[in-house]
């Protein structure tokens, strides 16, 4: 027994040693930095950001075939931690944080997480830092798509209203936006003789992803409209949700005994689906925030939309046939739904009776 105990203790000692030498995860390292005095981000903000990131990052990687998305826009991003997480885990190449006010915590997090973010060429970074120091007051005012593309920074803070920033960035490349005109592709092919390769003329819709964690109901609606118009994937976790203009959400909420926010989410799911999107519904821990519902919205291609339409048509036809079978079964005594063979059988019986009577008459005459 003693030898067994010794062996068990030695085995436990080995396990403890293995656990002690196991390096901390990236999440633990980031959480440690965020809890230091230099950053001192609120625990609720840290938990919320990590939860939102964990519920969405796999979708983004899968949609982009496990490659980092070109540009990720964090609307109403404030301290920007969600955007920093997408960079630290290499889910995005570049991140834009759009918010009218830039809090001091953004720069604190940026300095604290510098070791976990993508590294550029040291000389380029030095030049970029000098440029930022001399132009700090207006570096990201009225930022354009080409500014984002040419910037050596992996994360940029756009200190501007979402109502002016997003419409501008969602315009065509030559108008200061992200997206190229497909009519310009032929012109771009003519530039292949350029030593630096073809000239960059803008991003595709699939190169851009939008996230919005706790944007208000009105802002979420506007972000949804802009993304749907440009066929961009987007992820929203709304708060302060407003009722519909006819006040039906409140009425439905009361009658079904569910939260008004959930009713509004379901209404929005129907609207977004009709605009050619597929939607996944996710939630984060309600102990962090009661406004914990995420709509993950994926733009369908034209072929996928057509496939969905055909599948719906086939389903409707199938259900119509099933419905008619049920009607006929229920209303089998009704001439409209009754079986035709019953009608035929009744006429045959009547005719055979008449023939039998005629034959009897002939037999009586013959006997007489």
C-alpha cells in the first residue's frame, strides 16, 4: 500500500509539474494586460468583448476560408477591445473603430496589447509613428478607403459620426470609399505591365465585415440598411431597442410573455432574411448583460438566393399536394372531393340493375 501511495504521489507530482510549465493561453495573457493599472479596463467590458468575439470569430473565419478578412469595421467601438481581439487572433488584417469620441482607454489598450498585434516593418512603423505625431489632430478625419488601404497601421480609430463615416466608406473607390466598380476591372487588367503589378482599385464586398456591439436600436437599423445595400456580412448585438411604429412589439411581448427585445429581434430576422441573407442567432452570458442577443447575418450570392427561391417553390407545391390529400380525406363525402370511382361504381350498379330487369322481362315472355 505504501509503495502504491508513493507511486501515486510521484505521478501527481509529474502532472503538477506539467501543469505548471504549460504556457498561459493568449486569452489569459490579454486579460492579464487589461487588468493592470496601465489599462485598468472594467471587468464587465472585458467579459462582454471576449464573449462577443468568441461567438462571431469562427463564422468570420469560415466565411473567409480561414484567412483573415481584409477589413473589419467596429461601429460604435469606443475602447476598441473587440477590434483588438480580431487582430490579436489574426481574424482580420485591418480594423477600423468608428465612434464620435475616442476614449483614452483605446490608446492604453493599444500600447498594452502591442506584443500581440501584427508587426510591420520597423522602419515603416517608425515613419508611420512620426507621421501620426505630426498629424495627430486630423489623421483620421474624413478617412477614405485608400487611406485605410495605404496605412501601415493595423488598427485605426475614426473619430467621426457613423452617419457620415459609413456612407462615405461604403461608396465607390474613386469617391473615397472601399469598393471597386466591376466596370473598372478591364482597365485594371491593362495595368498588368506595371512593375508593381496591377493597380489596386478597391475592395470586394466579401473583403469587408461589420460588427456592432451594443449600438442602440436606431443605429443598428441604419447599420443593417447600409450593410444589406452593399451585401456585406454583419454582426449586431443591439441595445435600447425601440418598439415598431405601430407599437405591435410591445403588444406581442405582453401576449406571449417574452421580452420586447426578443420580439424586435425576431421581426428584424424576418426583414433581413427577405433581403437575401442567412442568419444565425447567438447569445452571450446574460449575467454579463441582459442585452445579450447577437444576429450573425451572412449575405447570400445571387445563385444562393435563386436556389432558396426554387426550394421554397418546391416546398409550397409539396405542401399544397399534402393539403389536398388531407382535404379529400376529411371531405370524402363531398362530391367535390369524393373519389371518382365511387361515382362510376354507382352508375354501373344502376345499369346492371336495369339490364337484369330487362332480362327478366324477356324470360317471362319466352315462358308464356
